[in-house]
C-alpha cells in the first residue's frame, strides 16, 4: 500500500516540477527562440523597406527638380535668346550648357533639329557615345537607364525661326553611387526590365563570388508582376537573400526595382543551437532533481504518512491519539513533532466541538420561535420542535419535503421565499393572520442561508397573538383613562341636557294639571327643546362609545376640522373653567388618511395633558389656568420638514399643533416623554402610556411628531401628517324631514318596553301594522305563527336570554329570506358588521327618529338595490 503511495507521490512531485518549472521554461524558450527569429525577420523587412525608400527618394528627388525647372524655363527669356543665337550659329552650344548648368543644375544639353540642321550635344559629366540614349518620346519628365547611369530627362519643344527644335536636358544619376551607398547601408539594389516575357537585371550592386558586379541579364526574376510590392526569397550568387521587389514609376521602360539583404544563417543556427543546449540542460537537471526528491522527500514523507494513517484511524474510532515516532532533526522530523502537538490539540478541539454542537442543538430545539431551514428549491433541510405545531394535521415534517406541502399555509409566501433565496434579501411580514385549529397572529421572517455551498433560506415564525392582545389591552386601558378624566365634565354636560328635558316635562305636567291652555307654538317649542336635548345626549354617548370601543384600525379619509371641532366641544364641557380654549384655522378643508377614532384619541390625549400642565401640575403658589390652542396649518414649508423627510418624499403635509401655557418641560424630560410608563404626574393620575400611544399612532399614519417646551412658559406638540391625496366632496347624509309611509306588517323585538312602544307608535304613524315581542324567544314564536303576514323584523341587538344574533339565526332557519333591521344603542362595531355579513338587511342606531326609522324600513322593503 505505502509502496504504491511512495511511487505515486514521486510521480506527482516530478510531474509537478515538470508542470511548474520545466514546462514553463520550455514554453518560454520556444517563444524566445520564435521571438528572436521573428525579430530578425522584422529587422530584415525594416532594412529592405528603408532601402526601397532610399532608392525611390533618389529618383523622386531628381524628378521633382526636373519638374520644378520645367516651369521656370517656360518664362526664361534669356534661355530662349541663347537658344536662338545657337540655332543661328552666333554662339557655341557650350554657352547654352553653361547657362543651364548654372541656373538649373542640368548635367547635359542635347538639341535636335528635324531636317533643318545638325543635332548637338554637350556635357561635362557624361560622354556622348552611340549607346547613350537621351531620347524622350513625351514632354513629361522621366528616368531612363543608359550606359550604367540613370538619367532624369526633360524634353522641351521650341519653335525657332518657324522651325521645330527639341531641347533635351537632364540630370545624371551615377550608378556607382548606388554601389557605394549599398555598401554603407548594407543592402543591394537591382534594376530589372521585363523583355520578351522575362524579367532580367539591367543594373545591380551585387558582387559575384569573384568580387565582380553581376553582369546585366545574369539574374532572372521569377516575378509574375502586377503587384506594387512583393517580398520573396531567393539565391543570388550562391547566397540566400531576402528580396523586396517594387514597381518603379516614371521610368521610360517597364522597369522594376529590388532591394535585397543576404540572410544571416549563422545567426539563426547559433540561436537554435543555444536553445537546444538549454533544453537538454533542463532535462538533465530534472532527472537529477527526481533522484533527490525520491531520496530526501518522498521516502521520509511516505514513512510519515504511514504513521498519520494510524492516527486518522484512532481519531475516527474515538481512541486516544498516539504520538508519531520522530526519527530525525530535519524538516520531516520537525514536521512529525509539530504534528504530534497538533493532533493533541485536535483531539481536545474535537471534544469541544462535539460539546458545542450538542449545546447549539439544544438551544435550537428550545427556541420558542419556529425555525425551518430549506434549500434553494424550498425543500426542508432542518427544523426545531416549535415548528411542529404549524404543520398540517395530516402531514409530517421531514427532510426533502417541500415546505408548502408540509405547511400549506406557507404556500402564499412561495414567491417571496424563492426571491429571498435567489436575491439573498431579507423579508419581514408582521402580524400575519394564521389559522391552524385556532386563529393566531404571526411575525414571519425570511432570510437567506448559505451553508456548505448550498443556497437556501431560513424561515422564522413567532407567535405574537398574546403580545397583540396585550397591546390592545394597553391601548383600551389608556382610552378608559381618558374617559375617566373626562367623566366629571361629561356628567356636568348630561345634567344640563337632562335639565332641559325634565324642565320641559315639568312645565307640560303643570299646565295639564291646571288645565291651562297650551298653544301649538308653545308645544312645538317645548318639543324642539326636548329633541335638541335628546340629540345632544345621543351625540355625547355616540362619541364616548366611539372613543371607548375596541376595534381594528380602519384607515380612511378623515376630515381634520370635524375631529378638532368635536374635541374642542368635549374639552370646553369637561376642562376646568380657568382654561381658555382657542381653535385656529378650524375651517380647513384638508383631509388625511387615518383612523378617525385613533386621531381623536391622539388629540384628546394631548389636550388632557395640556389641561393638567395648566392646573393640577402648577405649584400651589401659582394661579391655575391658561390658554389651550389647537391649530391647523394647511401649508408646511420644506425647511420645516427637512429634518424629518427624505428629499425624494413627494407627500404634502399639514400640521396640527396643540399648545398650552402650562408648566413646561426641560430637555431631560423631553428626551423621555415618549418612553412607555414614563410620567411626570402622580402615579394615581395616569399610566404613563398616553404619549407612547400617541407616538405609535402618528407613526402608523405615516407622520411624525415634535415637541417644543420651555419650563415655566408652556409646551407645544406639533404633528405632521400626510394629506389625503384623493380629495373628494364629503358625503354627509342627513335624516329625511319627511315620514315615508307605506303598508305591511312589522315584528318589533325589544326588551325595553318604552322603546318597544315608541317603535310601534312611529311605525303605525308610517302606516304599518305592528306586532310586539319582549325578547328573542317570544319573537321567534310570533314569527313562526304569522310568518306569511310579517314583512320585516325590527330586532334589538342586546337582549337577555337570546341576543339579536342568536334570534336572527333562528329566524333564518324558519325563512332564509327573512328581512331584518338590527338596532342597538352601541355604535356600528364589529358585532354589527358580523351580523350584516350573516344576512341582516340593515342597521339603525338608537336613538332614532320617526323620520330615520320610516326611511330605513321603506328602503329595506321596497328598494331592490339596497346596499347592506
């Protein structure tokens, strides 16, 4: 076994050396060699291009000189004068040559007279021979090769004495100059001419192996032509050359130019030899290193691995770890010593880890929160005991089961869960309703989890049902505290109302006892007083019921001025008379999106605190009283909102201010006023929850609250609330001022005799027949006996023995289409909503008038579009 490990380890180490060291060196060597060759070729190509540029520059420069002089000669009067004198025999051709040489730099002058005189030629640079070709077929400047020289020619046509004369001038480009410059610039130039289908050299700076210039026609160029420039390789004079062939413009004949460089084969061979030696050296070093690795590394490590293998078995079996034998003081020996220390520490760590695993598992299982881990497909990977209570009755939590199959109620959060897994976000859902045998409220948290490379999510479920109930109880207790504070003022208000009713009744009884006449006007006046007093009492009861009832938050459009006017009325009737109450800008038409009752609670809490600050909290030596100001501001500036809203907030806000001139507060108290159970009053005067609830309600409405206070001068609470965006006309329903009459039979079920008789009297005035029942059982019996006569039932909500809901359920069993109007002294709360959903036709609140009752009955009986 370990022999195999030893051989495999040696192989891996050698292979590792080859991959890490040898292979990169070979690759680098190859690329360096390739780079050397490529660099050599680029240098040759650059030299050839420079040679081409040098040759073409020489020719182009001479042509440019000839072309420039051609223009000047056209306007040269002295030139024409000397030419005319020469033709007339007055001067020698040498005089014309001297003038052209000095002024234009020409190397020769040749004159041809067709049929009128002899041809003439003069030059101090080149001799006139039979082979010297200075002819020019056109008047354009051109270059010709003749007599081992390159000649830049210009043919000028003149008319002397009526006879045509052709003057040929030009520059001589000595071919020997090319030979000299080729030696200096390290390239050779060759002029090729295409003749009879062959491309042969006419001129060359290349020497043969004997040291002579190659004769014309000795080099045959295998070049098809048609290309402007072509790079080829060839052997000239027994030597390999790189040749750049290019086209020569402005030559008389079909010439091509070529520059060539002898290839440096020794340079290439030397580079290849050096690189080969380097590769063989590395191969030898690899073999030597392999032997060294085998003897100094592989064998000691194999022996160490044998000992480690035993240690691994001991760890796996839970046995004590035995120390490895240390055989030397080298690196392997020190490694064995360090391993012994590490294994000892590792054994202790394993025990600690196992303890912590069990400890964390106990914490996980003991958590009251349900914890469920799922993978990226929503399949369960782990859960605790608390999660069991949320599973479906007929399912079992098990690994690999999809969470929405084990707990079907979580299926509605499937999309959110997958989004958390994929986007690694965090989603929190508060107060989610959940029913699994009983209705509870849950906080559900979804957050990502990445463990062991597997993506997933963790679901945490907290049952907050009891917490929600406690919050509702605290809020209701604070409402009751507010009502208790107002109780004295409410009693005073009710006594005033009752005084009006009792006083009118006493006057009527007195006049009846004395047989005094009561006029219609007096009777109407007395009845109006009683009706107004009754309405006022009903309004107070209605507001108290609205303030004190338990209900869910109902967000709706709320008219701010309506709330504040009502609060000011309550405060005016209940607060100490030493307090002056002022309302500012209460005619505003602005509305907010809020809960009507909770907004009343907020303003009333602040008003009560303000009244206390101006009365019972003043020192004994100060006079109680002050000014309470409740103000609405429709416009709030951006600077005032700067510290509370973000720049991208587009909401418009209104401000409600509750200001007093009471004792005020210092900074320390202001920093604590919104904390639960903090109060500056005596413990018997409050719970310390008022401002905490105010703060939470304002936050719930999307607003914010601020406070300014100065000790001894007063306090101002400022609430900033978003305006309602969909402004609409307020639909205020008013009772009809007419009695809607009709016919039919109505069963009135009410346990209060006065109200029962009053309802009968009102309905009979409206034209109906009335059957009376004093409780639910009697009403059910009467309906059974006269089911087909009774068109509608007026049913009281709160009755002994069998209440209105229970009575209605029994009536539904008798006749599923029974028409019922429910009535109650309580406001239209959740109980009323429930019976309306159960099938009750409509609801009317006590106290009601004959006008309201007759309209409601007519609507239920005859309005097919009745909206419950």
